[in-house]
């Protein structure tokens, strides 16, 4: 009797394990997409605060820098759904530029990797939920630098 | 497969200026439809730009990049006729690649 019970218990455990594996497999398509071209930093993009986003990007300390400029970026955005942001860095050996918007549901908006030969200046358009500070975070020679600009939003771009 | 991108690459002096306009909903996952159901997030996650197979810019995007994303930057080098290839991959695993020549 006891032996039978043990077998049942074992096979039961086996089923649970299979179930877990299947569940993990079922989650694969979403994860597979991330790996499609290169790793997408889900941990950093899923964060809900600036501090968490910075932490997930491995940024422990970012120095304020006057060598990072906002180009063609408005003081006031009439439409939060389309806010032009231009960031240019004069810091030598700039390796990447990240855009972080502090009042957005997910503050990290974008990370641009700038290979040697490409000018450390990019422009794009972002959505802003409300008036917020935009942080331009630059990694140069392994160190982090940040510049901040407040953009006033008259109409939010996330709630719709 | 989304709609084609508009890519303009112009040689200016010893640099090339690249401007890309992609066609994508960039659904934030915050909006609700008429029934009050949240519309699931659907957005471009990874963008890669190459010039004749050399990567000149790569980016990771979140939901905060605007609908029909715009991207512009410059890189050193690049001559008339060079091939600029832009590839994006979105959160559904969909991908699109478009090619333009530097003018």
C-alpha cells in the first residue's frame, strides 16, 4: 500500500513539474520576441520609478553635466502624445544615451547605443503623460552623466 | 510586417544624416477602448540601423516612444550610394526591414 502511495506521489510531482515546464514554454513567444534582434532590457523598461529604472540600467551614480544639451526640445508641449526630444552630448567617448521621463507610468523611454563614428546626438519623439522632468542619461567611458529639462504638457499623451 | 518606413539619408560634408519615419501604432498599454478594456501594449522594442553592414545606431525603445516613431541622427563617413538598412522588432515579435541609399 505504502509503496503504491509513494508511486502516486512521485508521478503526481512529475505532472506538476511537466505543468510548470509547459507553462514556462507557453511564455516563450513573448520572451522569444525580445531576443529577436538583440536583448531588450525588459527589467529596465518595466520599472515604474526613475530610481528603479536607473538601478535596472546599472546606473548607481550619474553626474550632472552641462555637456549634454537638449536640442529642438520645447519648453511647453501642447500635445503630450508627440513631444520632440533632441539630445546631444559633448562628452568624449559617449557610448549610449537614455531618455527617462519621471512622471510616465514606465519612466524609461528609450536607450540609444552610439557606436564610434556616430555623432552622440539623436532626436526622436516621445509621449508624456503630464508635465515632467526629462532626464538625458549619457554613458561615456563607463561613467554616467545626466542633464534634466522640465517640459510642461498641456494635454497628456498616455491616457487617451 | 508593418507598413514601409520612410528613410532619408543625406551625405553632408564628411557625415551622413539619417532620418527615419516608421509606421507603427506604439500602443502604450495605458489606453482603454470604448468598453473600458485596456488595450494591450504593442510597440517597437529594438531598432538597428546599419550602413553597408556596419551598425551605426542601435536602440531599445519602451512604450513612451510616440506613434509612428521618428528618429534622426548623424554618423561620420557614408558616401553617396551606400546602403542604409533599418530594422525594427516589436513586442509581438513582428519585424520589418527597409533599405535606402545615401543621396
